[in-house]
C-alpha cells in the first residue's frame, strides 16, 4: 500500500474512533465541553497530518484571485436574496447572536474546528494532488467527522426525523466537502477556508435570519456549494486550458438563466411559503380526474365561500387530502362542506369546517408527483 494512503487511512480510523466516542461518551457526559473537545481533536488531526505529510505554503496565484472574486460575487448575491426574502416571509431572532458572551462562546470552538478541517484537507491533498484514493479517504474522513458531530443530539427516532437530518445536515455536509475538496485540489487553501468560514459562521454574528423554513434551508445548504462548484469549475477549466477567464461571459451564461429560474419556481412552489404550492397525490381517490403520482397546483384558501364541485385541499390527521366539494351547508352563520373523492362511493364521514380548508386545486400536472409519493410511502411503511 502507498505510504500516503496508509497514513490517511490511519487518520480515518482515528476519526471513526473519535466519532464513536463523541456519540456515546462525550456528548452524553461532557456536553458542555463537547465543542471544545472537538476543537482539540481537530487540532490534533492537523498536527498529525503535518507530521505525516508536511506543509507547503499556500502561494497566491491569479487563479486563486479569480476564484475568491467568484466567491465574493456568489456570497453577495446569496445574502442579498436570502435576507431580501425576509421582507416577504418575515424574520426570526437568531438563537446565537444574542450577546457578546454567547457570540464568543459559539464562535471560538467553531472557528478552531472549521479552520483545522480546512488545514487538514489542504495538507493531505497537497501531499499528492493526483491520488484519487487519498482524496476519497479524505472526503469520507471529514464527512464522518462532521456528520457525527452535527447529527448527535438530533431526533432520529422517526423516519421523518431521519429525512430531516439527511436533507438539512448529511447531504449539505457532503455537498460542501465535495466542493471544498475540489477547490483545494485545483486552487488551494484560501478559497475553501474563506467560503467555509463565512457560510458556516454568519448565523452567529447577525441578530436576525429570514423565516424561510426547513425546506428552503435545505435547498440553500445543498444548492449554494453546488452553485459555487459550477462557477469555479468554469474558471478552473479555463485556467487548465490556458484561456483567460472572462467574468461577463462565464460567471452567468445565458443558458444558465432558464435553468436557475425554473429551479427557483419549483423550489418556491414545493416550499408552501407562497400563495401557490405543489403537492404530489398519493392515492387514486380522485381518479379519473386526478391519478396517484400526479401533482396538483393549489391556491391557498382565502375567505371566499367555496362552491359545489370545486376540488379542495384540507388536512386530516396530519395528512393533506384532495377531495371534491359535493355539498355546501350553512349552520349558525358558519359554512361547512361535505367532500368526497371522485372514486369513492360515499362522502367523507365528517363535515369539513370552512376554516380548515387549505386551498383550491387550480391545475393538475401528470406523473411528476411520483418521487414525493414514493418517499412518503417508504417512510410510512418503515423502509
């Protein structure tokens, strides 16, 4: 086995051992000091990697300046859109940036840990930039370490909790580390460290954050590093081919705009944060008008009294149901609806109060709801 591969494999074993200790010992018995213990372990891993591989100075290059400029543009655009969204969705008080003591207490161990992770990544990759095995082991090591620290303490007792952890912690960590590993290989330490410190630490410094919800948080955490990866790939590809990078032509290409707009529209519709939203249909109770696996566009319900024949969305036992109004009743100046699935022989058992209607179906889109239906069935069946 290559000596470098053996050394990075040794570090991977140490990371796995620490991850197990963190999950079963440190977090349970020394929770107050867990972040500082993690920082100390991170520093130890950097020291060990320095002994194993040495350290080559991260020298300034023209490509590095280009990548940092791209990062600044991406971050400025992100924060402008992110905090601008709060004007429509509202703001929440940050649970971290409450006073100077809490800010320092939250930032110090995180700053040490993140800096050490990026130093460790840079040292290992710089020891042999073309060794794919080393990069894979490195990526696995860092992801195991970060995921263990972030997931420990989360509610994983239900499949919904597992899905939330996967979408908000595990997949974003993998996306970030893949991007930073790519940057370290072709550019160096500074771009990765800069982007990581800003994107992972800003929440500890600002007093308010937009109320974008769990879904959009997942989209941001996964999409932002992937967006950076696409933009930096173009600059790096130009540099490898000896072409001078042109910001106006390459930063945002014409064919990027329709894709970005489409993804934004889909993200907004799925999020449920706006007046219109999409949901997948999980049964054939509305067949033949709407089939299982279709998606429907729903307009959020306002105060207008609904009419017989309209297809509506309402919640029952935590599940959104799409049925048709077959009768409207008025009792004590309040409106109620009798609803029924087109494929059902009888109406629903209980009257539906007007206030419990979520919205009205405006459009059916065939088939595209299948992915969400499959996921929902997997969680429901315990798979």
